[in-house]
């Protein structure tokens, strides 16, 4: 490989060894510089640019979507570049030793190094999903930890901020699952109207707790989400997001009213009066000839 510094001073030439300049006259560096996120599981790559990376918050997620972490664009890109350089150094050492190497780990545009890695909880969650589908368990709780469904902090925050919207989405998906279960077809779908990024994320994340699949369509600002419920793969959560949020906020049913001594005497007097006013029962066997 060439590995000469490009004119941007930030990247190296990834072409095979060649004569002449690495870039044509007037050409700019087209290497990937930043990674900006439009959705929890959608990474959008932008090209090399001048100046520091913007302090844009991005959400990195593991392949299964169970883990997520919010960081700045610069931090995620910096760690990605450091890991790529480390991998490249290892590959170069293997080349010097005469070993054959695969440089796709370094040069691949969609390297797994810019995402979180799945952990043991992800493996348990995936196993539970497969068992639920294989055994056709109704309303399975897939979380590796006991308790109500592990709704994310984002869903809880949105339910507190926009309770009407979240409840409407929850009810729409509930109706969809019920229709899918009763339908003779293998699946049923519901198309939500165009909505902003946060609202689409609510639909994506809530659908997971029903065992439904989601897909985004169109471009901004008309981007929408279609939820599909497969008859043998969907279920209803045993605790709704609204109930979990209300419990977290401390909403409880009030205790029964306690009667004062005067109210207690009034109730007793009223009960006694009602008993004395009852008609005397007739004994048909008590008669005089």
C-alpha cells in the first residue's frame, strides 16, 4: 500500500504503490472523517472536512440494538480512528513477518469498530427471543433481568413529555398485534404518518416490545415508519409503558377514607334505624283456631 499523507494531512493514501501524486490536481480528500447518527441504529458517514468536528451528540448502538451509548461526534470518530490505527499497525507487523492479511478490517467503510459490541445480556436476550418464537409463548418477558419490561430511559422520558403521543402509538401497535393474531394472513402492517426523528424512534423502540418489525420509508420531512406484526412472532407486553411511568412517578391509588367518631356513630344509628323499620316477618304456622 502507498500510505502517503494526503493533502488534508489527516488521512493516508490507501491505494497500492503507485507513481505520481495520490490525488489528481484540484481533487479533495474523500476519506470518511465523521460519523453522525440520525437514528439509534442508523449511522450516516460524512466526508473529510476542515476544522474540528462539531459537538453533535450521536447515539452508538450494538448490532442487536439492546445497548446504546450517547457521545459526541468527535469522541466517537476519534476512538474509531485510534482503533483503526491500532489494527493497521498489527496488520503491518504481520506483513513484515510474511503473513497474508485482510485489510478490509481497516479500509472497510462500515467497520464494526464504530459501533458498540454486544455483551452477555444481548446474547441472553437473543436466546430468549428464539425460545419464545420456537415455543410460541404468549406475551413473553425477554429481558434477562426480572421485573417489568425494560423500557429504555428514552421511552420513559418521551412518555412523560408526550404521554398522549406515546399512548397512541402503544395502542395502535396493540391493535395491530390483536389483528395479526386473529387474521388468517401471516402478518399485518400499520403505516404511521410522517413524523420527526424522536417520534420515529419511539415507534421503533416500542415495536420491539411487541415482537414487531419496523422499517422507515421516504426522506425527510416525509419520513415515516411501517410496523409489521407476524402472527406467530408477535405478543403483547404484560405491563404497558404508561403503567411503568406512572409507577415511577409515584402515582398510587389513595387509601380508603377513615371515618371519624361522629361519622361512625351516625352510620351506626342509621343502620340500626333501618333494621327497626323492616317489616316483621309473618310466621304462617303461628295462628289461633
